[in-house]
C-alpha cells in the first residue's frame, strides 16, 4: 500500500467546515513567516496564501514511524483514520444539536475522543506528549499519543457544555493550528511554559473548540460556574487525568446566538493561542484585533459571554447508579468516589450553594437582554429557569412587567 507523506494535523474535513457553500479555498495566514537572507538582500516570505485545505495545516511524515530503513503511516491511517471518521459525524451532530436521539451517547464519546486526539496531534501537542514521557524518540511519542489522548476526557465530561452559534452574525469562527484552545484570563498568550497544557486543570480555564464556521463548543469547569469569582489559577477540585466519570447529556446548553463582537473575541483568543497558522473563509476574519480594537486580555470575558447560563445548571451533589447484576457506581459532582475523604464535601457544597446563587443573579444582570441558551426541555425546566430569571430582574427593577411576563409564554 502506498504510504501518505503529507500528514494533516488539522484534518481536511474539519477545515472545510469553515468554508461557505461553493468556496473551495481558505485564506491561510502564517503568523511567523520565515525571514530569508539572500546575499545582501533580506526579505520576509509572503505570509498570506489562498490555498485548498489539502495544502493547509500539514507537515511531511509527521506521524511516520520508522523501523530502520522502513517507515509506516499506520498511525495516520488506522488511529487518526477512525478518530476522524467518528469525529466528523460527532461534530456535525452537535453543530445542529437541538434534541436527544439514539445516537447522542456515541456522539458525545466520539467528540470527546476527537478533541482529545486533536489537542495532541498538532506539532505542539506532540511536543507535550514527548515531554510527558521524557523521550525524544518519535516512535515512542506516537505510541504514547494513543495512550494519552483521553487524558482530559474525565474533566471535560465533568464540565458544563455549551454550543454557541454564529448563524446570525456577520463574523464567523476561524480555524487555527490549535483547534482545541485553552483560555484563562489570568494566563496571557505565551506566558505559560511551552508546550502548555498545564493550564487546563486550573479553575479559570475554558476549552474552546469551533465545530464549524457557525458553531463553537465551550466547556467550563463546574467549579467556575458555581463561583465565577474563584481564583482563575487555583486548581479545580479533584483535578486529574483519566478516570471513570459520568455525563448528563440533557445538561448541554445550545442555541445561543453570539454577537459579532463576541465571535471576534473568540477568534482573537484562537489567534493568540495559535502556534503559527490560522485560516478563514475571508481575509478580514484573520485580523479580529483590528475589528475589536484595543484588547485587555484579562477583561475579555468581563461580560461573562463565555460563561454558560447558571440558571440552567442544576445544583447536584453527584450521581448514583444501580445495575441489574447488582453492581453500583456513585460519584460526587467532581468525580470523587465513595471512600474519598472529600466525597460529597458538605462544607464546600454549602459554600458553593451561596456563591452559585449569587452567580445566577450577577449573570442575569451582565447578560441582560442578551440571547439565551436552551437545554433539552423534557419536563419544562428550561422555560421555568427563564421565568425565574425574568422575575428576579423585574424585582431588581431591571425589567418592565411586560418583559418579565414574556418569560411565561
């Protein structure tokens, strides 16, 4: 079998999700163009191209394993082949997510696997794996990648998911060479030691993953939702890699349409965290900093536009399941199992109950008259949460009576 030599660390199918119908090429920007010295002439290589996805975000033999004089692209074909097939279907499922069907469970698992693999398959991600295993051997790094790509999965599934949209805005999401981006307002771009990744367990770190040019997944640690005033650099409760956990699909928030400024702020974050390349359907989208003007990194989310709606997040102490064969499984909201010294920590729960209630009120004020997300509304909880928020705002004098009563419809 003929081996592939050009390996895409951002899959072509994923890149094409950022192109409007009928357009076949991307505006591809090199953020660190090469400087060439030719005799006495010094010049910078052209930094902007108009390329087909086949030519973007790739490197020669990136996933090639070498055994003496022989090489194999088995990692590219078999491992990433399956991850990409399942991930493409999952990304499409959640791009237009509005209800649960029989494929929802597998879609969640496939998406988590895909974003885990995507985080580590980039040149920077491979450097993270290499540093983690303490070996410069490329074969060992590629084999370890297959063992480590689910490292973040447990904490992603214990976070609060929201799928935000850019369907009604002029601005659309861009694609970068780091599609799975960690954002923490207290960690400025380039400040964390290369290759990064250690910022993920921190309370203030969000995971941003554009699903397409008009949809983006945001995962927020539950601890931050319960207390947005938490120290962003503190480590979240029971931070860990791997581990068994549970995920409630009905808690996924969706349907919130972002404004142009909000889309541009996400694009700005993506660009600042990119290692070398970003791409978009048009030239203007590559320069979000021009459109949003002066930027204060630590205040990018002062209006809490990245925070999911806390009125639609239940305050649970955990989960417990029983199986037909007599087995049981239980965990608290931070993934701790019975027997752990802080399992269902009553003191922490009491503290978080008060901060969570304050967070709901403050979120309602900061997001006043902004579009709201939805959750799968099987028993009326969705509309009831809207009603509670509207009544609170009315009581504070921030809404007229007719506005508050509109939530009852």
